């Protein structure tokens, strides 16, 4: 498949390799396919090795890219070591952290605590480890990008999904903070707020989602996120979701993040840089 100048610009901005965590299906798989079309080599990370191998073979044959499969559990104690072993010899300039977990919706105390701790590992520990390992090298090179998939559930707590909401909020705030730290160093960081999306994990958690009004396609989420990377700290997938998010977050996020960073810098006698961006960019 032919590529255009935008693909060349993308590779110049984010380098030759991307790591997609949660690449075996759903939104993560769609990110992998979209990046392969741009000519980006891929490290594909997920638990299910056969699915990764099949996807990698298809993308190599179709787009002429290089791939590495990294079968790993994002909640595993060996995650950092395994990522290091798979990537230390590569210039990974783009991280996509997309992870799904199916625990359904139940009262907090009616679920095993292991489910809650698993979500903390998946949605908090995992992105911190990968962002720290890969993002440091992006910062030192002066180019790169990181995308953290989060959820409309990040915008408020809810009964029945308490830990999920809390951990997805962590991803949102982590992305905003790293956006402010790393934008002046040439690294784009963005939280991707997705609503109801037609993915295997969502449909497994509730088959009724198949008929949910406004259900998004994972291809559209991935394409929109890549189109908006570098425009601001947060992108909300889908126009209806964006309008809802604007109502739930009426205070503009960019001045808010700048204000928090300014106050923190003043308290600890650290340098402060005002960072500009676009609120709720609307490229779909």
C-alpha cells in the first residue's frame, strides 16, 4: 500500500518503532493496523501469543514492516524486564497503552479484592512502568509520543465500577501531567477518552452493548487518536462523548494543568514552563 508525505512526517516525529500494549484485539489491534499502514514497525504486546503472531505475520506481509511479538501479562511482576529485553535495542518512539479487563459491574465489596488490585496493576502500575522506561528515552532524544487509553468512566466515580473508574482517572491525570512535563522536550502525550466501543472485552462484559446507542467502532477510536496526537493533552472519541465530557469538565483542562504545575513549581522551587494546546480537539 502506498504511503504519503503525512506518513513520512509521522515517522520523522515518532521514529521507526511503536509499542502497542493490548494489541491482540479491539482498539489495540486497530492501533497496530493503523500504525502499520503508516509504515511504523511494531512491538506487539499482549498475553495471547497466537493472536499476536497471526497479526504480526499479516502486517509484515501486507505493509512490509518489521514486527516483534512480546507475549506478556501487563499485570505481571516481570513486565518491566520483559519490555526492556524486547526493546532496549530499538528506537521506540511511540507508546500506545491500551488494556482491557472484564470484571463486569458489581458492588465493590461483592467482588474479590484481587479483581480490584488487578485493575490497579493493569491501569496504574502498567502504564507507569512503560511510560517510565520508554518515555525517558523519548525525552532524551527530543521526540516521541505516548497515548494512554482511558474511559468516560474516568470523569466521575460510579457505584458498581468503583475501582475501574478510579484507575481510569489515574490514566487521565497521568497523561495530563506528562503532557505538561514532556511537551517542551518534544514528546507528545495524550489521554484518549473512549466511550462505549465495539470491542471483545466490552461485549463480553455485557452482550447488550451490541445495541447501545452511539456505540463506536474501534477503528474510529484509533484513527482519531492518531490524528489528534500532538494537539492537546486529552482527546475524547466521538462527538456525543465530547459534548458530554465538556459538561462534566467545565473548567478548561489546559489552564488547569498549567495552574497546578505553576503552583507545584513554586512550592518546590522548580522551573515552570507554560504549555499551550487545544482543548477537546475535534478531528475524528
